[in-house]
C-alpha cells in the first residue's frame, strides 16, 4: 500500500508525525509521503520515527498555487526540503497575512480574536481556513464545518480573503529545482470546466509538471477513470494518496484510498528507494 498525500499537525492535520507513522505501520503502508500545506517542518520527525521500520518515507509538500483566478494545490514529491526554503518562506508570510485579514473580517461578523484562536487550534501561526472553520464551530457560530465555509469562509462570503500564492510556473519550477516531481493534487476538486482543466494540465505539463493525483480521498471509480484518461492524453504519471488529515476530518483512513486504475503509470515507477524496496507498488489490480 502506498499513500503519497497526508497531513500532520504541522499544517492542518490532527496527528504528530510519530502518530501518523504508527498509523501507517498499522495499516501496512510501505511508502508514505507527508505533504503538509506549504511546510516541510514535519519531515525530520517522520524520518527519525521511521528509522529501521519497514516503510519508505518520501519527502513531500502541498503548495497552494495561483493559476489564473483559481487556487490549485500542487504536490511536490521526493523533494529536497532545503531547496524549497525560499518558496516556503514566501508562502508562510502570505499565509499569515491572509489569516490576519480573515481574523479582521470575522471580527466584523462578531467573532472576536479569531486569528489568535485559530493559532491556538493549530498550535502554530500558519493557519488556514480549516482552522478558522474549527474556531467558528467551537464558538457555536456554526453547527458544522461545511456551514463555516458556506456562510463565512468560502469565496464571496463575508470573511473570504483571496490569496496571493506563488503561481503555477513558480511552484513547479521550485519543486523540480528541489529534485522533486510536481503533481496536481485532486484535479477534480477545483470545479474547473473540462476546457479549463485541459488548459491547466497543458500549462502544468509545459512548466515541467510530472503527474496528477488520479486517486484521492473521495475519488469515485468513474472519476479515477476520467483522470487516468487525462494522464495518457497529457502524458502525465499517476499519483495516489488519501489526503488524510485525522479522524473526523477525513472520510478515508490513511492509505485506504481506492487503487489506481491498472492502465496508469505510477509516479513512483522511477523512484529507486521505492522500487528497490522489495514491494510491488505497481500492483494496481483490484
Ligand atoms: Mn488540508
Ligand atoms: Mn489539497
Ligand atoms: Mn491535502
């Protein structure tokens, strides 16, 4: 089993890297990439914990990226984290500025100190909308997370702040320069029209992008087939990950996303550490 997309509490996940590792070992995951939002801070602890354990750790990150008017998530896999420091610093500043703005808008909605509370929820100051949603829930302003986005945090809502992330080209280049491969995370989640999605894939490929996430947490078999088709059309490799954030936040447990369609070429087919691991990760049948 392989899971190339999950989060620790260094971004918006609930678990420590050690707890995540234990979960992965219990689930018999052979290869795990930690892909926290715009940070690599959890990687070192994960590597330390995984030492001597029957699992391969892949260095990962999930970068928030601007493409035209859309917020797109790009996974960087098998990266050298030090080479991403500049981009990470840039994203961190942007994230904190944005979070403070969201805090001010929520104050105007009658929720005091939302930024500080979100930082408390997160345990760090690089907070994002899920943390604010948790605060709104905690304060009894909304009765569930979805409502927090629908009423306050979603695009066009009173506490929505548009972001100023690095652009697609910058992100892909940074990942490639850091020795990694760039993957478009959950391509169907952005609600792009077919034409726009094709345009994105073309631009991504031209920038040096390597793959798309064919299977993510809630991917339906028909969607996986669609994405597998796009892989062959745009000559992209296929990635897979649960996008696990923690119990209660994720519909699919770590490593339990559906299998990649058999016609896909997995993104890891050239990874030495993974291929040489003695496990047939490419076995994608049923
Ligand atoms: Mn997240
Ligand atoms: Mn994402
Ligand atoms: Mn994610």
